[in-house]
C-alpha cells in the first residue's frame, strides 16, 4: 500500500511539472503574439506618415454598434464605431475606402451608461455627406487610404508591455 501512495505522489509531482512547463510555454507564445501585433501596428502607422495626400468626398457617415457581454451574459459595455465611407481619385482611377487610420477604426465605448453614442455622433458631425476631406493614400497600393495617419503610443505600447511581461513571466516562473 505504501508503494502505491509513493507512485501517486511521484505521478502528481510530474503532473505539476508538466503543467508548469505548459503554462510557461503558453505565456511565452502569447507574449510573442502581443509583441508581433504591437510591431505590426507601429510599423503600419509609421509607414502611413509617408503616404501622399489627396482630396476625397464623404459618401456616407454611419454609426455601427457592437455589444460586449460579461461572463454571466449581461451587457457590460457597447462599442460605437463611426463608419466613414469616402471616395478619392489617384491617377484617374476612383477608389472607395472606409479606413479611418492605420491603427484601426475610431471607437467610442459606453460603460454602464456612460455616453458613448453622444461622443460618436459628435465625431460624425465632422464628416457630413459630400464633405470635402483630405485623405492619405499609399504610393505603392493606391487602394489603401486613411483619414488620419500615424500611430499613437496608446495603441501599441500596452500590447508591447503585456507581451514583454508574459515572456518574462514565462521565463521567471
């Protein structure tokens, strides 16, 4: 009987070691994914700084809505996405785009009733139908254009910090 408990004890310690190795590996993998995503966002934003300006006309400006639910299934917050559709011409070819920036869409979130749609609608007032705006297009790929170019630290820096933290946790723990 004593040998049986020693066997179980050894098996349990091996299982703990395997589980720890698995968690460390997962931390490192997710850390690498976070860092690569941060570099992609940063690089895209930096590249857009060299894009050429052109005149565009707003086709439509609408408000999209995404609902985000918590663990129990109750609504935690809603994200409001202003969708600005515009057309522009490069080398006598007309293009249509909805990209606001290389970072992604402009988002307005509403947590527990704090007004997100009011801010989003206020933002959309800057883009009435048929408004003349300046957009920036890629010299290599004319179909890529943005209204706002560049990248903000708040977009990529948290992802970078989380990625580095996960990698360190994977090696230290």
